[in-house]
C-alpha cells in the first residue's frame, strides 16, 4: 500500500518532467563585441570571471566576480592586467580603469538560447517627483486629456534606454587525435 501511495505521489512530477530540463548556465566562455572592441567573458564555478578585451592598443584583462541570482547578475571587477604592454602604457590603462574597479554593476540577464544571452542594465528607479501645482505639468510632458495634476506628475518622460550587450557562447574546438 505504501508503494502505491508513493507511486501516486510521484506521478505528477513524472508527468510534468520533474524539473528535468536543465536551466541555462553562464559557466564557460562567451564572446562579446562592443564598438571597436571584442572580448571574451569566462565565467567560472566559484563566481570568478575574467573579461579579456582586445582593443586597437592591445589586450586588457579585467578580473572580478559575477553573482547570478535569478534574472539578475552583479558584475564586480577587482583587478586589471595588461599583458604585453610597456610599463608606461600599462600604468596609463590601469589608471584610466581604476574608477571602474570594485563598483558592482547590476544587469538583467535574458537567456535567448543556451548559446546566447543578453545583458541589459537594470533601470535605475528615479525618485518620484512632487506633484506640480494644480493646473500645471512637469516641463516637457503633456498630460492626457482630463488628467488630474497627480496623474500629470506621473507623465514624466523616461530616461535613456538601458545599455545592452549580447554574449554568444564560444564553442570549444575538438582536439585533433581525440
């Protein structure tokens, strides 16, 4: 009787697939192109990441960590390496990037497929503006016909669209003779 009860309890899980579908993962290498630069993100199991960027002036490696929680990724770069650069160039690059270090950047992560993921900047929540005096609207907005002053205050234009980058999984090449 216990076996029958257990079988019946497990039946809905078996019919629904039991959550067997593997969720997408960021682990591994991903390529990205932004303007004149190309790069490769490598996400590791221990939340560590390396961003190797190829610029017209050479390679820049940015080390840090990526914490993925649901659809939100927090990227924090902690170090910059400039292999192959002269000491003077390396110092200039590190000085230029030092303000980007240890500043968490929060992105919304959208898995387009197992091999493509989009990162969009999480929109910053603007403080709610004070209601304008009766009969007026915030500069640059037009309230809907018949809108109350409180509704007109909500018609504040949105800020610029969030920046985005698309990463594509780097397929590992099969080794010869394997």
